[in-house]
């Protein structure tokens, strides 16, 4: 059973379902297996594997992968149809998610239905899945960010009474704020006793991680995430962000092997061809790089002076960059790493040259080039 005990938060990965819905992204079976192997190394225990009813190569891959007991618990995604659920069981899965709408926009405008239809369909499908031997049943409140709260309360209560394992709260268009998220989760928690809530937050307004944290603090126990924050439009909560925030800034536990986070990111970057921004939190190439003279001087005296957590936690290390804003201490340190010791005075003599060269090149200075420049100046 997926759930919470003490202060444990369950982070479920959806790179192979939500992540693959990123326009232009399509994983082969080999890549799916590699990603799942990476999730195992990171100790991610639950993964949404895909959509069995898609058939073709998707169904074949899921059916093949489902036979492997070494992977995380695999969850199949389904529309609110018995035929979808049948296909999930046919693929060899016994844990499943059922997608159903919760906002008026989706219920009335898209499906041409009403609130009663949502609840009746959900209860019927939960009963059906249970009768077919499902061990875990998750049900969506799709577009809950724009849903009627009174309906959400009734919906949650109905799911609990039907025996659903959890309710997925999906901010489908990323329109929530932390305050609204907190209010919704708190309100729903008051209606049920045993139903878990999972946060599926889209990042359209760059608030996914903030909304997730608000939801957790309000009592939600589970988070849906993807590697590198893949997903429709701006994606959903990024695995590297939620794992690090929970580890570094809170007392919640996840059991995630943090040292594998960066490796997972680079794997997905390779498989998708989608580059990570240099300043992406946790995994960006420059987030542990320091150029400013004041920062480097501080880092050399106390490593945590300009970093809120050790990069080694996520399998990385900090670096010092030589550029326009470099100070003499950084020059000394980088040259020392190159096997060249110079005095503080000599390092200060190099500063004007480094700043002019960096400005002309519009870039940083490679350590080897810095060494050559220092040796040339020393001969004068």
C-alpha cells in the first residue's frame, strides 16, 4: 500500500507517462528499462509506467517490463473506461490510476456531463477494478485547481467509501497558488479518514514546487514528479527539486538515494535531447559554480557561506570559475589546483589581464589558459 507513516512522503515518478507526454519525447523499451533501473538505484519505489490502452509498441513494452520484478511498483494510467482498465490488467499490472475530471470546464464543457456522473463513474470503476484483483487504485480529480470545492469534498468522500487507495489532486493547468492549494487540501482532509492525497502540480506559472510544499504541509502524503520536470507544456514538479527540498529544508523523509539524482537528470537529457538550463536548481551546470571574488573568498573560508547545502548530497561538487568578476584568492586557488603556486601580489597583477580577456571573449577563462598566462607573466 502506498501511503505515509510518521513523516514519510511518497514520491512517485511519472517520467514514463506524464514525462513522455512532453511534445517530441518518445522512449523505447530499452530506454524505459534504463530509466526504471535508474529509479531503482535512486530508491524510487513507485513509477507510472505508461498507458496500456495505447496498444502497439507502448502496450508491448509495458507488458514486457511488467514481468520484471526488479523494478519499482508499476502503475498503469487509464481513462475512465472499463476497457482501459481491462487493458491494464492484460498488460500484467495490478496497480492503476483512473483519470476523471473535477472542474466545471472539464465536466460540463468537455465531457457534457454533471457532478453525479463523475462520482457514479468513479465508484463503478473502483468497484470494477477491485473485482478484477487490483491491489492499488488511484483516481484523479483532474483540473482540481478550478473545481468547485464543495464538489471536491463530496468526491473525496465517495472515493474513500468506494475503497479507492488515493485521490490524485491534479492542478492540470498550473493555476493554483500555495495559499489556494493549502486551503483545498486542508478542506479535503477534514472530509476523510483513510484516503491518501497525491499532489500532481503543473508548472505553468513556475509554482509547482511551492504548491506541492503547501499541499504537504496541509496534510497531503504523496507527490507526483518527473525527472527534469518533464510533462505537458511547462511540465510538472521536478524530481530533483522536490527530493532536494524535502531533504534539505524539511523534516520529512523520502528514502530517496539523493546521490543518483544528477545521474538520472543527465540520462533523461541524453534520451530526450532536451537540454537543462545552466541555472536550473540542483542539476544546472552552473548552480554550484562560483566566479564572484567575494563568493569564492567566502567559499574558501567556509564551504556553506554561499551554498545552502553540499553539492555532494546530489552527487555533484562545486567549482570556481575564472572570469571578469574573479578575485585574487580564486586565481591562487585555481592555479594551485594546476600545480602552480603564486603569491597574492602576483595574483592581483593578473586581475586586470583576466578581466579584459574575459570581457573580450565574453566568457570565462579555462584553468589551463590561466596557467599559461600566469607563467608568461612570471617570466617578465
